[in-house]
C-alpha cells in the first residue's frame, strides 16, 4: 500500500479523498493531496485514535477501509510517552516516525522480527550461571556453528526476511529457547531480545509476549529503552539529534541521515501541532 502525503497527485489520492468524505470530510476529490486533505487525514486519525501525523500510510488507509486497528499504535501512546520522557510531543512523534519500521506486525499477525545469527553465537557463549565455564560454552557454540551455520555464526547475515525470519527463529529455539529469543530484534522499533532484563521484563518470554500483543507494547519497550539509557534520554531532551541518532543507530547514522531526518520530522510535527488536541 503506497503511503500518501502532502504534495502527492494520483488516483490513489482521489480514492483517499473519497474514503475520507465517507467519514465526514468535505473534500473535492481532485486527486491532489493539499492542505485540506492533510487536515482531513489528521482529523480522521485523531477521531479513531491513530497516530496523528497527516500522512495516509498503511495504518490510516487500512482503518478507512474498515480494517482492524486494535493492535496499532495510538496517539495517546505518544502523548503518554512525551509526559514520561518530559519532552515535547513533537520530539516523540519525530523519533516514532524516523526510528520505527512503520509497522510492528506482518500480514499473518506475527510481530516483525529479524533473527541475528551472530548474536545467537554470542548468547550461547555467555556465562549465565555460577559455575559456567566460559571456555567450554564458547567451544560448544563454535561446534553448533559448524552444524547450523545459518542459525549460529560468528558473522552476521543469513537473513531471510518477512515471515521466513520466524522459521529461522523456530529452528533456533529447538537448539536453545532463551538464547534464540534473545537473538531476535522485535517489533516496529527492532528492540533486541537480550535487553529484556534492562527494560524491566521478568524474562525474555515475558518480553516476547509483550512484543506480540500490540504496537503500543512495542512502543513502550522503545520508551523504556530511552529511559534506561541516560545519555540517549539526555540527547532527546536536548534535541541533540546527531547524538541521539549516533547512540541509537550506531556509526551508520550519518550515512543514513538519521539526524537530518529527525530534525526535519521534529520541525514538521512542532509546526503542525499534530496530536496536541489529545493532550489538552
């Protein structure tokens, strides 16, 4: 489904306008996504509780078509997060827009994941209990890597994408359930499973249950991730976008222009005041 935004001109925009009109808007269905259409999108998003950004992405169009929105991120989630983190709503909206993959679930209803075979190798080598022999754990991990290189490997890679990642995870769980769950990134914000303890979950299984429950839970994990990293939280509060992007995205942030995207998203959300009505 094509994301539609201000400035677009197409038959898809015309269809969007007609759908908005069926929900109370009074737009001229001319196929041009201008100020009036953006305002109508925001009004609809606010009405049904979706994130208010004036962009008609997959979630907004699915909702307009009568789809199930119960597991989708809500605007109230962003408002609550802004209060928790003590930052403007525009800052939270910006990091949600830029750092999110756009959706937290696949078409089959399973959470979006990416299984990392190099992390699996590392987790299998990790000393967890008193009396564990680090050398022996590493030897066993190396041996398993020879038998299952697609699932356990010192080198990253081997991705299958989409639903196939869940098959890779299932196979890895047969080898070691905890290490496998810890070795996948989960949800719209791709939080690694091994962060479960830092984020305040009782177990990695508890974390996975939350990530499977809805995008609101996935976003809560993202907020916890920021809360439990003082440097990241400080960068967000100070709107030091380059520092925030460097900590969250790693050295590749400059190549992918994450800091520029965050700055522009913040300015756009601050200017439009998207979703502020909920906070009033």
